[in-house]
C-alpha cells in the first residue's frame, strides 16, 4: 500500500508521490509569536508531528521547514505598547513555543526559519514580482500584489473572483474571507514601527511573502507538501501560491494538507466564552501533557475534534492503559514457550496501524488497532496464555505505535514541574494554587487502575508504591464491600 492524503488543491484523496523517491520537501506554517499558542494551534502542530514521524518510519528522508513569524501587525502593536523592541517581545514567545513543543513531545523540524532573518530574500522576491508586473508600488512606498494579473488566484480556496473590484487593496495581514483584494507584500515604514532597508526601499514585509520566500529559499521552487491549519487556506495560502507561482511560473506545492478546527466543549474556542486554553493552562489544572497530546491525536486531522474535559480524562486513562501494558510486558514473568495466536495478534496490529496511517492518516483507526491488541493480550496473560517468546513481537508492535504517537515515555511529572516553575516565575499562580500540583480526579482514577493492574499481575511492590504516591498527596483508598473507593483527606 502507498500513503494517500487529502489534497485541498484537487479536493480529493491522492497517492502521495514525491519529486524524489523517499525524500520529502515539506513546509508547515509555524506560529506567529505574539502570545502563547492555544490548543487549536497545537492540534495542527501535533498533526504535523504525527505526519513527520510516520514519513520517517516509512523510510522518507525529511526536509521540513517551519517558519517563525516574528514580525507582524500584532507583534508590532504589542511590543510598542510595552515599549520594547519587536525582537525582544517576539523572542519571549518564540522561546515559549519551543518549550510547548517539548511539553507535547513534538520533534523539531529540520529547519526553523525566522522571518526577520530572511528580509533580503523577501525583498528580492518582491522585486522579481514587480519586474514581471505582478506587483506594484504605491506612493507611500508599499508594494501590493495585483491579483487581476494572476488568473489562477482562488484555485486553492475555490473563490469566485467575479466580484473583485480592480485595484482595491487590503493592507492588513489577516482579512475577511470574502475580501478578495490586492494584498500587501511590503509595508512602508510608519513612525515607531520596526523597519528594514532593502533593495526595494525601507519598510517591513507582509505576512504572506515570508512563507513564499523562506519555503523556496530552503526547499526550491516546487515543494512536495505544504501543511497548515484550515484557517490559513484563505487568504494566507492562496497568497503564498500567487506570490510563488507568479515569480517562478512553476507549481509551488504539489499537495496542500489542512488540519480542521477544534471545538471546546462543543463550542468555538474564544476568550469571551472562557473556553480558551493553552497547553499550560490545562497543565496547571492538573492535566498531563501526554493526555493533551493523545487527545489532539485521537481524531483524524480532516475531522472536527471536540476537545472536552471528559475527553482529556479518557485520554489519561488510555495512556495509562498503554503504559501499564508496556510495564507488564517489560517486567512480567511469563511461562516458557510461544503461541502462534499471540504472535499473529502482534503482527496484525502492526500492519493495521500502518494501513490506517497510510489511509490519509487515520489516527483513530490506528489507536483502535493497538487497543484491540492490548485487550486481547491482557486477557491471554490473565489466563496464563501469554508465553515468554511472544513478548518481543508485542514489544515491537508497541514500539512501532509509539514512534508515531509518542505517549509511552512517562515524563509527565517533570514537565508539570517545569510549567509550575514557569507559572510561579510569571506570577500566574493564584492564591488558592498549592505549591505542588494536586492530582485531578482523572489522575487519581488512572493511578488506582494502574494499582489494580499491578495487584492483578502480583506486583505488590508497585501496588504499594502507588498507594504511597496517592497518600503523599492526601488521597486515601478504602476497600468497601462495593469495591474500592477513594477520598481526599
Ligand atoms: Zn505560512
């Protein structure tokens, strides 16, 4: 089987054929570092990470570029409000973004490209566009892209261009969906704003030109895949195509992949609704970064994800179940011998995971495959039917899974500590927040399940250790005739 992906440009699922065999040139739009990234942003970044990891596992050599937008309208506005430089302001949030990538176990792309370090390349691309009559200069020294001269405009977003009023312009980076207008490539200097001296005069770049210039700088005039959130299709990606293809006369990106929005508790995320969260916000509420990563990975990128606290709780339980299973395989003692059924289960799970991801990255199906294996093998082990020589094959399937999903390594506590230190340093801890994060109900439930598992596999040392861990944060376990209960001291 071959990898198939949904290409926004053609509107259908296609086999991914790279220009060079087993080598992929891809570009994903990175963050605009004017604030902390929210979970909607990170749904896209987590997907890009899953896709990267799967390509690598499939034997591709990766050339992946991601930009950091460190100059734009919002950054300039916020920096000047604080009376500091653009670089200083953006630097803080760029650092935070890299920390968040680590928290969510995201791999770093091969190339990170900062906009402010590629201004000459952007200026020369604009000069090239002007020479070919795709760009014009206005009296104040700004440059605009003339979309009337680029007949392919609107192909990605399927925009109807009949309503364009010739020469009408828009100079903000982000604009309304039906605002099909000539857009700013370069903005003339304004008092108090950062500016650069270049071959096309002084000023600063628009947002869209950045990605065209940096993508082509590192990846050549034609890329294999360009990725981003669905909110970038128009205007950002439409404009990237226009700028790049007008300059080169070649296809800019052969495949465009877009990650859908998420909802939070069934509603669009917004600050006014109080459902706007960053990964750090969730961690300060006691949620593990592995649960956040898992939940963001659990719904295929083409489908809307409804991010809920109930979902986070279930994600924590799912991750625990996988970790417990790994622990059982790694440290359990099993009778001698091997069983063809168990071996076949492991091989089938590995094949199903691969086939699911080749099918336009169907992560939900891949997860179902690993849990089917875990359930059946746990049942076999409970009956004493898991034999010693089958363990390695099961471990291999689990590892193949985790090379993509990356949730088995248990470094949640260290990461929680880092975020707590950050919150303390930033003065973000309320009076009521204790010095150490207390366990949420979901975490307590997960630990109790882990303890039950340990007892079941007669690992009493681990069961005791978990009881102590719970007692240390004031959780008391009670065996009642209806089963185990817990309460807070
Ligand atoms: Zn971009």
